[in-house]
C-alpha cells in the first residue's frame, strides 16, 4: 500500500499533468472558448474578476508583469496558491511544519471577500 505522502504526490502530479495537457491542447484557442464577462456586457461595470482570464493566460505564458496589469487580485491569488501548495507538499513529504500559518483559514476567506469587494468598487471610479 502507498503511504499518504506518496498518494499526495501522485495526486498532485496527476492533476498537474492533466492541467498541462489541457493547456497545451487548447493553447491557441483559449481566448475564443472563454465566456465574456456577464456583468461588463450587460451593465458596463468592471467586476472584481474582469481581466482574470487574461491574467491567468499571461501568467501561464510567463508574462507576470502583464498578468499583474490585467488583474492584480487574481495574480496575487495565483502566487499565494502556488506557494501554499508547494509548502504543503514539502511539509507533507519532509514531515515538517514550515510556514504552516500560511495555510488557508476561514478568516482568510472573509478578508479575501472584503478585498474583492473594495477592489470591485474602486476600479469603477
């Protein structure tokens, strides 16, 4: 039987390979298959996630400056998720607790929601 650590690494690797395969398969067509922003199309208001698709696309292409320009909130979230995922895998494999306080907690969601709300209001002024 596989240990929990080996299972975690196997699952993480499988998900990464799956997402990388999908990205490579649709790399040239992703702009056409992504939906348009409903809020912007109907109300002409920029929502907090407007530019998020272009942010992720530029992030995946290595254009980190452009990614941050399109939507800094999504870009910061991507950095956070990558760092937390790497820390979690490292801590699980080495059985350490390095920077464990960065792991998601319930109040992070509250703070993140508040930041998104403020960002959505401020970007329409």
